[in-house]
C-alpha cells in the first residue's frame, strides 16, 4: 500500500512537470511570435510606409512604442523565468521522490531478505 501511495506521488510530480514544460513551450512560442511581429514592424518602418521620421510627434510615438515593447518583453522574460523555475522545481521534487522511493524499496528488500533468513 505504501509503495502504491509513493508511486502515485511520483506520477503526480511527473504530470506537474509535464504541464509546466508544456506551459514553457507555449511561452517560448509566444516569444517567437512577438519577435516576428517586432521584426515585421521594424521592416515596415513602424507601420508608416513612405513617411520620414523627422517630426517630434512621430519620434515621440516611436519612443512610446519602443518603451511599450520593452515592457512587454520584460514581462514575457519574467514569465519565462517563473515557468523555468517551476519546471526546475517540479523536476527536483520528482527526482527527490524517486530517490526516496528507491531508498524505501531497498530497505524493504533488505527487510524481506532478513525475514527470509530468520524464517528458514
């Protein structure tokens, strides 16, 4: 019974790690899409095809857009850090649970071997 419970805990840890890995992959895809959009926008000249950027209004607009983009990238980076930390934590817990299960199994085997010797 004890081994079944520990097995269930290990399986739950593995499921959590898989979920976090999927979230991390999705966040990476979001980053790639954002970078593609930024690149496309830069190639278009900020969406103002054919205009020159000499007026203060346009410069101000570009500066504000750049700041918004920087904030968005920083937020995305922070989210990635959290997701990576979550995956690492889940992996660590999974590893610890597996190690504990191995130790318990080894102890049970030793006890079984001693019991067999005693009852012979």
